C-alpha cells in the first residue's frame, strides 16, 4: 500500500540563491524517498526564480520539484496562489520559508504529531536557532502556538480553505497569525469557539537559520524594518480580531488588501485606534504609511511554472519576455 502523497510549499522572495538552495536541499533530505511534490514559490523576483533552477542540488531529488515565478511580490498573495491554484489537492501541505533549513526528521515529526491528534487541523514546528529560540520553544511547549517558518496543514484544512474561497489580504504582514486564528475557529467563527487543540506542536520538528548571530549593517537595517512591520502587524491583529472574534464574520468576507482591512477597523473603532496610537506612536506611523496607494494589478497574473525537476528529468519553460 503506497503512502499518501505529501505536498511542500517553499515561499521565497528576497533570499539569495545560496540560501534558497540550502533550504531546498534540506527539504530533499527530509523527503527520504517518499512521494512528495515540492513547489518553490518565488514571488516578486523573476531573476531568483530563474537562477535557482540552474543551481545543482546536493542530492538528486527522489521527488518532483516545481519552480514557480509569481509576479506580485507579496507573501500573502503567494500563499493564496498555492492554496487555490498550485496545491495538487491531495495529501497534507507543509509550508516553510525559503531562508530556513529544516532538520532531516522535521517533516516526519510534523506528520506523526498531526496524525496523533485526529481533531487537529495543523501541526507546527519549533525554532532551534536564534536569540529567542529557547524562550519560544518553552512558550510553545507550555501554551501551544504556530510558527510560519515550518508547519503543516491537514488535507482537510487545505480543502476547506480552497472550498471556502478564503484569501489572505494582500500586503498582510502577520500571515501566520491570521492563518492560525482561522484554524483555531476551524475556519468558521460563527459556529465554533476558539480551541487551541486545533493546532498541535511538534517539538522534534525544528529548523535553523544561518547567520542569525552576526551583527552587520544589513542585519541592523533589517531589524529596524521588522520593528516597523511589527507596528503594522499590531494594527492587523486588531482588525482581524474585529472581523473574526468580535463580529464573527465569515473568513472569506475579510478585506482583500491590508489597507482596506486596517482602514475599516480605524473607521469602525476610532476610540480604540486613538488609544493604540497614543500607546505606540509607531502604529500611528504604520497606519499613515498604509494610506499610500499601492498597485496590486500584478496579483491578477497567474503563476508561471519556470521549471520542473524530478528524479529523471529537468524541464524549463522559456524565460519571460
């Protein structure tokens, strides 16, 4: 009897070729010859999408690699495209970011943990590198949680997401917290209560990120940008809570862009917004930044498969004009 196939989505954008290659190599090792379809989703970086297909990998993949170029540079959009267009429609779906390297037993550990909890819709891994890894691990083992760097959604959850028509708002920063909120409500806040048992933690499913300990100009700039994005994320959390928890609206009716999502919350809850802005002026700055128009027209362009690499074949599609 053949094992049920698995699907892996690697979402990348600003990584260099070497970093993304290391990520893919770690996934190939973790596949261990199983029936796995690996999709590499490169959003907003046509050069990276092409260059990574020309890079030799450490091991000949026992599974199929499909390389996609997604014109719109946005992680939420890439996630939407995978759920609704690219996911093969069979098996659980594993998600990871293109800058992480997973341990060889990570996929199996996630699958075992998910299987051991039939009521769960997802299982999350735990980081093993970085200054906050130890504290994050302790909190997740004690209280549960969900990490976007490495997790798995059950086939049931993926099918429900696809059938419901739910899409993450474009431009969303906290994609992982919105996804986990949906799972806590089993994708229907009007009918279900928030239940942490819908997501289980797999302590043996870990990953590393190279270079986290080095202090460089690039890392300092990156940290400042993360602080600003966290301020936007605080606005997103308030707006998503309003939609799902307070008003119990259907998830698929959430705003299509983060600008609309946050703007609607500010208009509906001005007193809460003013209180937040006084407490954290960076949130006021983030709200001001979100007022700037952004062109989302590239989101209408379908993902383009750049190449397919399997155990016995490598096929590329022509470069985009």
